[in-house]
C-alpha cells in the first residue's frame, strides 16, 4: 500500500471512529437519564443470559486462554463476572443516590443553606482491555460503567475481539441500546485515535509500558485515567504460618492461567527460622508442574534468570522444555535491585529471600518498583499488624489471588502498579464525577455592605467557636455579641 493510500485509509477510519463517538454521546445522554432500575434491569437480564450460556461463553474465552480448562475459566472469569453483576444490581441505587451531608456538620454562619452531593457519569469511557483475563476484568468495568450511566468504547486485547463481541451481543440481547457499547480494533493505535478525538474517561488494564503510552496521550487532552498496571507481588511467610498451606498456595498461583496473573506471588520472603523447611515444601509441591509459555516469555525468563545468577542468585530448580513449557524456576539470595526482583514477567518464577527482622523485611519488600498487592501467611494477629505497614493496594492474609474476585473487593495499585480503583463500590464510583450543589433558602446576610463592627464580629466568632479553652471562647462570644449589639443599635438609629 502506498503512503498516500495508507493516509486516505487512516483518515477514513478516523471519520468512522468520530461518527461512532458522536452516536455514543447522543445515546449516552438518554441512557444517563434513565432510572437506575432500568439500567440494572438490563444488567440482570444479561446476568441470566450469561448463566444460561456459561459453558459456551467459557469456550469463547478459551480461544484466548488456550492453556486453561473450561472449568478454570468458569471459576476465574464467568462466576466472578456474574457476582459483580449481582453486586451492581443490589448496590448501584444506594451508591449513586444524592447524598445530603448532616446538618450538624454545617457551620452556624451558613444557616439557611443545604448541600447535595450528586454522582454523574463521565459520558464516554474508553476501556483498554487486557488479554490474560479477557472477560472478567474488562467485563466488570463495563458493567459498572454502564450502571453508572456511561457509554463504552472497548479496545480488546490482541486476539480477544471475539470475546468482547460475544459479551457485547449478550448485553444488546438483554436490552442495551447498541450505540452505548462499541468495539474498536485491537491495534493500540485505535485507542490513541479515540483519545485524540475525545473520550471522557480512560480505564486501562495492562503493563507499565502501556500505562506510560496511554498517560502520555491522555495528558494532551487532560483526560482522566484509571490505571491497573504491572505487579511483582510479594508473599511473606511468618513464624507460625501453615507451611503446607502456603506451599499449596504458591502451586495454585503458578498453575492458574499458566502463571499469567498480575497479582501472582513472585517474590517470596520467609522468616529465617522456617526458610529451609518452607523452601523444601515449595519444591516438592511444584515438582510436577509444567507451565506452557509463549516464546517471548521463555526468552525473557531465560535472560532474566541468567542475569540474576550472574549477580549472585542461586538457581535451585527450573527447566525450559522443547515443547514451549517450563517447570517452576526457584531462585534465592538474589540482588533486590536486579531486574528479576523488579519484573512483571508472566512466567513460573519464584525468588526466595529470608529475613530476621520486620524492619529488614519491609525495606526489602519496598525495594520493588511495583506495589500492586501482597499476601501474608501467619497468625491473624501477626499478619494483620504487618498488613497495616505494607505499601500496596491490597493485602491477602493466608490466601492468594482468589479473594480479589469478591465483588465487594476494590482493586487498586500503588507506585508503578497504577492508580485509581476498579471493582467494588469504590470501583463503581470511579465511573462517576462528583458534583456539589448548594441550595440557599434563607439568611442572605452576606449581601449586606461591610460594617465597622465586622472585624470584631468575625474575630470574636472565630475565638468563640475555635478558641482553645473556655476562657478564650467565652471572651470571643462576648466580643461577637457586643459587635452584633452595636450593629443593631446603629440600624435602629438609621431607621428612626
């Protein structure tokens, strides 16, 4: 194709996208005015349709998650999506209602005014979807955005368009107006064009690199972005932990979705008293695992392990097989600043380190540039105390990954793992803009011209309300009262 012809094609595609955005904005205005019961009613019908076609939908997802069984997809994508729908149906009306702050919190000098806090949809939301969980992650975001009154423009992950279109078809069959949910090409350039043309909110689930690119484009139009980015999560094993349970948890995390889960434990910190015993349990628990990997992931795994061992790490287990699979690579005593300790690699790798003091543990955990989540195995008291000190978006105690599928669970990251919230009540509110409305019904004293006593009035009022100690407050109240009395007397003289 010539350069000129390619330019004409891009211009045509841009016009099509611009037209699609116009139709979405027009449809969204009507959608936002619909009663919340109408919107949740469509979600309920969608939920029932998904439940009736659960295996079929899981089979469509399996075209992307080729190494996952239908059972795994049903449990890790379809069921959490349905629970999120039910949560939205039950809670949306309450979460999106107009809130009136309590009168007792209103300053007395604002008597006669009321405040309303309203939640309004952004408008058109661009969702840039991930490929590792192509249904549940962008699906929950879509459901919450629609319930909040938005229209959706979806950019599927490479190879995931079929999943997105099937998801959309089920929503339209449930009664959703088609222009409210439109799907664009998988090529990231289409998302960039949409940002240039103007969307009202961007939700990105992807890598740190993708986050940088999207934020750069969004900065040009000052478009708000919620980023759910890379993870390199830590597992912490404390004295008193059930070591067999923790080892089984690591096995589960490695085999789930062929190790392609952003919150999968990657760095493992074990108290020195139990380090050897736990390491032996993990090696035994994962001995028979062979995880299928893409060629690019295998190449990166080999490279990172090689560089880590060159910097002093010891590789205990791990083999790459000719059928593009790998057994779990377990390393220990690595350099906390090495790339392996900082990587968001989707591959079966665990890097072990022991610790003696909580201070050293926290310092070494914090050395990673990512702060998505962490899991802690130990007694409740120990784990909860440590959880309060973790600089991560969430902490799981005596479990891995699965609790984040709870529809009540807000999901967010820190540091280079992103910002903003998806899922849970807070995730639904992320799709709304807050508008404060003040209503004045009486007491328009502030319109009066300034009076000579105003300085004493306000100074006395400040001391009376905010002064420290009874004496200062009493003196302030007396000063304010004198100022009011003088002002009233001056009014009486003018009127007479």
